[in-house]
C-alpha cells in the first residue's frame, strides 16, 4: 500500500486529469490492468482505456468531466459526470465512476 504522501499526490493528479479531459492525459499513473466501468462499458487494461479516451475526444465535441467525489479506500474511486455535445443534440449528461 502506498504511503500517505504518494496517495495525496495521485489524487491531485487525477483531479488535474479530469480538468484537462480528454487532453493532456497522464496514462502513466494507471496500472496495466486498470479497471473501468460506466453505464455503457466495463473493461480492464490500459490499452483499452487509452483507446476509449481517444475515441471520446475525437467523436464528441466540447467534452468535459465534472468531478463529484474522489475517495481513497483500497483503490481510488472517482465519481463524475461526462458532459458533451453531440452533433444531433445540445448537451447530454451521464454519471460514471472509475476505480484506479
């Protein structure tokens, strides 16, 4: 288990990651077997995660993540809303969570 200082740094990196989403991502913070789950996807692996972020950044316009909560338990768990503009509607919101 990481010491408290490295945990705090990682939480801050994830907060910054969400502010810049989907640009300037810091994939090096993730384990090779990172687990991701939202209402549409559930998968494990950094390569698949990078592909998903790349797809979101290319397919959607004006995409952003709004962080609601981030907690350190055994893993770091974040809860956020993905906000984006589709070509066929104004705005769409969906709630998701990630485990790091």
